[in-house]
C-alpha cells in the first residue's frame, strides 16, 4: 500500500517534485502547478501549466533531457493549500489524464515529458512577446520553436535543437551561417552535387559565400575573433562561438553539447580553423541592400549601450550648466563655502563620469563601425571575384584594387557619421530647448549665427569635393601606371627608356599634387572659419548682454554660455560630419560600378551535375562590342564525349575567343552553347568550371609553394596525387633537384623557374582534379620537344574531352579531329592525314612549319 505524507502550503511557499513515481492529491485549497528547469542545481524560469482544484491528483515529474537539464514540477498555493504526497502513486492512467488537462496533444503516448518541455519553451517565448505564428502548419513543435526564436529574437545564440542533417560538417556550417545570418544551400542539394563526404569548400561554393582558412594564435579563446569552425583531435568538426567578448563556447554536433572553452579544451582542438563571410546580395546592390547588410553586422547590445550612454551624457551635460548658474546666482554671493565645496565635488564627479562615458561611447561606436567595415570589405572582395570577365576589361587591375580597398574607410566613415550625427542631433536639440528657457532672443540669435557658419562651411566643402573627386580619379590612374611600370621593369631596362617611364608617371602625378594642394588650402580655410567662429560667437553674445535689454542674471548667463558652447560644438560637429560624408562621395561613386555589375552567381540556375563532356556550339556569333567586327560568325561545332580536338588557325581567327565562350567568360551575341544538352546560360557556371581543367594562354602562377600552386584548384588533393601528376607532365626530375621539392616557394614573377617549368606546373594544376573536360590554349608553347611529347602522351591517355589550341602542329597531330578556323568560321576539319591530303588552309599552315 502506498504511503501518504501531508504537505501544507501558504502564500509564497513552493514545493518541488523529486520523483517521477510519486503522486500528489489536493486535499484543500487551490494549487498552482508550474514546470521549472534546473541546470547545475540552479533553478531556471518557471512556467505556469494549470490550476489544480480540491480532489485532483497530479503525477510527479522528474525528467532529464538530452542537454542534461533537470525538469521538475513546482507547486504553489493560491492562498493556502494542503496536499497529500502518495509515494509510488503515479500510474500511466494518471499521467495521461494530467497530460490531457495540461494541453499536451500526444497525451496518450509514453514519454509525453518531452512534449511538456517543448510546451514550456513555447510558453516562455510567448510570454516574452516575441513569438510569431508559424507559416508552416506541418512543422513539429521543436522545429517551430527553432524557427520562431531565430526569426523573432534575431540573437546570435546557439540552438541545440538545430535540425540535424546527419553530416557533422554541414551541421557546423549551418550553425555558423545561422549565427552570421548567411544563407546556406539545403543539405540535399549539397549531397546531390558532392555526395555525403562534402568539404567546406563544396558547401561554400554551392551556398555562394566566401570562407578562409586561418591559424589560431595562442590564447585565442580569450579574445572575440568571431565564429569559426575547428576540428578536434579525431578530426571531427565543431563550432566555436563567442560568448561575450572574452570567452568562447564550443558546440559539438555529435551530442549537441555546449562546452565553455578553457585552456584544456583549446589544447584538444587543431590550430587550423575556417571562418565564413557573409556575401552581398547576388543582384544589383541598392542602398536598401547596403543598409540591410550593415545592420546585420550590428549587435543589439551595442546599440542599447550606446543609447543609454547618450541619455546619461545628455543629463550630465544639462546638470553642469544648471549647477554653474546656481553657483554664481546664489552660493557665491552668500559665501557658502561648504556648499561650494560640495557642488565643486559634484561637478568634478560629473566631469570625470562624462569623460568615462565618452570613452566607452567612443569604444562602442568604434566597435560597431569596425565590425561593419570588416564585413563589408570582405563582401566587396568576394563580389569582385564573382563578377564576369567582361567587367574587368573596362578597368585597370590596380584601379579596381584601389576601389575595393577604399570600402573599409568608406563604410567606417559613413557609420561614424551616422552614429556621431544621431548623437549630436539629440544633444543639440536638448541643449537648444534648455537655452530657450533662459533667453528666447539670445537662443534665436545663437541659432542664426550657427546657421551662417554652416552655410559658409558647406560652401567651402562643395569646393573641396570638386578637387577631391579629381584627386581620387587621378590617384587610381597613377597607381595603375605605377603597377604597369613595375610589372614591365625588365622590358623598360632592356629598352633603356627609364626616363620616359618616369615621365609617363610624373605627368598625372603632378596634376594630382596640384589638386591636393588646392584641396588642402580649402580645408585650411574651413579650419580657420571654425576657430574664428567660436570667438566671434562669444563676442556677439557679450555685446548683446551689454548693449541689449536682455534681463538675465550673471548665473543664468554663465549657464546659457555653457549650454550655447555645447550647442555650438555639436552643431559644428554635425556640419563637419555632413561635409565629411560629402567628401567620400567620390569614393562611393567609384564603388558603384562594382555594386551595379551583376555577378555570375544565380541560385535560380540548375547545377550541371556529373557531366560527360559532350559540347555543342550552335550558330554562335560574337563581338567584343557593338561597334567592333564579329570575332566569331555563325559558328557550329559538335564535340563528343572523350573526343580529342585540336584547334588551329592564324592569329586573330577567334580560337582564344571561342575558349572564352566555352568557359562562360563571355556571352554570345546570338546562338547557344550546350554541355550535355544543357544551355550554358541555364546552369551554374562556377560549378560547371569545376568540371574543367584549363590552361589559358596568359596563365599565371600565384605567390606560394609549388604544391599550393598545383592544388589551388583541388584543395583535397594529397601529396600522392600531386606526385603522380608531376611525373605525368615531366616535372619530377626538376622538382627533385630543388632543395625544398614541392614546397619550393615561388615569387609573383616566378623568376626562379623557367617558362617551361611554369607551363608544366599550370598543366599539372589543370589535370590534378581529373576533370571531365580539358582545355589548353597554347599550353605547351614553352616546352622542349621531349617534354612536349611526354605531356601530349599523357593527354592522349586521358579519358576526358580534350580541346587543345596550338600553333605547333606536333602538339595536335594525334588529335581525333582538328578544327581549322579562319575569320571566325570553321574553314576545315578532319584528322591530320585527311587535312594534309585536302591541300587547303591547314596544308599551307603546316607547310610553313615543315619547311
């Protein structure tokens, strides 16, 4: 027989259940039933379930969830209540009856405790007033909680109930994207494209966001460096998210656990980590898009802190002049030294507090602006690299680099102007309203003086902007000239035209310096106007007091002068900030082409999938501009899967242009290009290019090791893969003779290796990923005959579609089919032997080389 114990509760008393098997009968009174979580023996926030009346029986509740959080019932009396504790009195029928009364839908199922906990979470969000109705009725309660908290709270917090895809790396990337407000591709799309063993590069590529590999410094967990993806000693991915500004939390996707990162935990993680970067919208970027993008970089806590500091500083700013007026009007004439000392201490405290508040306020403003600047700078680089090749023909590379590099300073200036301007406007209005209480006449005269100053200063600023625009344009030009001269320094020295090169640079540089001097003179006039205005304003106020009939006491005048000084300072600050914003308009205009141009990214386009390598060119016509002649004229060509195609022709016949069209660098004026019967304009061009290995005529190596240069297009390639490739392209002997082997570092101009070695590294880069389509544009022009034969033999053995452009006929003699181009059309095609027998254009080209 179950034992019974009586429990008496009065107003304010609570009772916590401890055993799942117990039951409680309400003997008298009304009992309020709550659910409450306990974590680390600390109670959380309780949530009301329902009122139990006399005679009702309540089951005990003691449940531990997957996050090791303990859940209990909390009983409280409405006024007074008595309950009987019945040990081992809880039954299945009793629990079902209670669950139904508590509003649990699946009350007939075992383990309704999870649903009760989910109901608690929903109630908490609802009580806070932030929950939103789910737009999908089919969502489960847990999914609805996650979605609503994400959309309503917009907090950078971890959701342990984040839907699991079954892929730990994807789950980590999804959590980081949720934290950083980045859109991520569905896992099914990633799995369909790359399979279950996808990499962070695959996820980033499909989701169209940038990522970067970083090396974590010592004590990295003690400084907020943003969120990043790390790996433990077993190479399992995890996510490190900032918790405050000096600590981190580690999220493990395996068990959804959260662990504070200490020195011990940090030592179990690899130093290699990945950071993700939020991109700009894929379409044309408008002002609204930019505002929305920057707003996502701001933490609400920083805005709230800035608002509080602004209010407190404004109150201190109002109290100080008021106390000064009291001193001069009341306490100084009375000689109340004790009161004077006390007020002096109060004012000193206000001054110190205001200084401290200003320091914190500036730090918060700097944190907001620097975070926006960092995100925007990264996004602009990402956008620039995703623009079509046609965009880059319009601008010099150095000029584009300078435009993008100005993004950080532009965003920082705009953010500072907005934040400081808003604060200044608030302070200015508060001080002006307070000034009116002392003297309406003097306040209006003061306002008029500030308005005159603003008009004069703004006029000077308009003149300065005129020169500023010319300076920025000329600066881009001089930078481009310098970049070109440095790149061609060897040719300049060979030709002996160093003086001429300097002259070409000096011409625009002198014009730039002249404009800079005029710009500086105008800014100097503005500074003189600002300094002179402060003294002039004070003189005018004193004249009004002396000559006018203004009835104002000395103390009130002192208070008014103090407030007017602050009002003037903020008013001048607003004018200067507006002018500062105007001064960066030239930089904003220079960024506009990058923001207006449409990148190649388009989520609406389908993925190419696993292509076979079949290509069809159907009636393609192309010209580089509307007023230039056609480079390709109504071109038709079909290339079968695995076919080995050689393309030859005289210079300017359209060979390289055809490859640009095949790669999607240019779009045909008319006609279509198909890969596996899919229109190139309907597929994701970036994903399509990943299926290709390409060596262009003007291909370059990057500054880094030989291994990095080869694997840049295939980050997952192993040392064994690279060693096989360098053997196939005839690089094995050369690399063995280098002291550092594959880890030999190459400079930007690759001056330490020959042209032939450079080409072989580029070929190795193209074939290391085992592409479906291989495209070579004069890829073997710098190779000796023996090495060229080795490379050609390797290409012939590959079971991929191969397209080779070459002037040396020995390169394409063994091709399945040779295409002879002339004036943008296909003049002849066939095997080497067939074309030689025809005695046409190919025969004449070959005869020149044979002779």
